[in-house]
């Protein structure tokens, strides 16, 4: 996923279908100065982590 799209999703009021390693995730924010985003899996919201933007996939 490119940085601009990840930022759009993070700022959107609507939930988007974004996958990381086969799990649906929520993008909290895109990290400045790196190609990562702070995310959590929807089935495990307590476990936040940084994911490479290249590994995020939006399902339409």
C-alpha cells in the first residue's frame, strides 16, 4: 500500500477492509519518516504493532 492511501484510510471516518498477513487490521496512523503504520488486528485490539506499508493490502 502506498503512503498516501494509508494516510487516507487512517483519517477516514469509514472502516476500510485492510489486511495484514491474512488478518483484517485497523490503521491508527502512519509513522512519520518511515514506511510503517501503527496498526492492530480487529480480533486483538490490545496488541498494537508497527507494520510495513508494503505488507498492507486493501480489499475492495
